[in-house]
C-alpha cells in the first residue's frame, strides 16, 4: 500500500486528494483527505493578463494549509 496525493490547481479552485493506493490492483483503497478551496487564482486575468498578488496569496495560503494536512 502506498499513500499518494494530488493537487489540482485551476482558475477558481485548489483541490487536494490524499489516498491509499494499491499498486498491485491499481486502485484507490481508501481516501484519506479530499479538500476543495475556492481561491479565484484567475481573478482579473482576462483583463490584465497577469495573476494578481491577492489571488496568488489566497492560493499559497491554501497550499500551506494542504501541506499541513499531508
């Protein structure tokens, strides 16, 4: 059994999945954590073509919280 995790960082959300993975059967045996946070990383990017400092800080805060989880 292995513990595997995945972070999905999108325009609006930051997702974390931590699961027990069975390499023999190639299946998830148990989900240990499944979190979603709305971070709005893409806020204003269509207008400015740049990531905004506030949006980056919200995203980094979510990632910091997730790192404490794992």
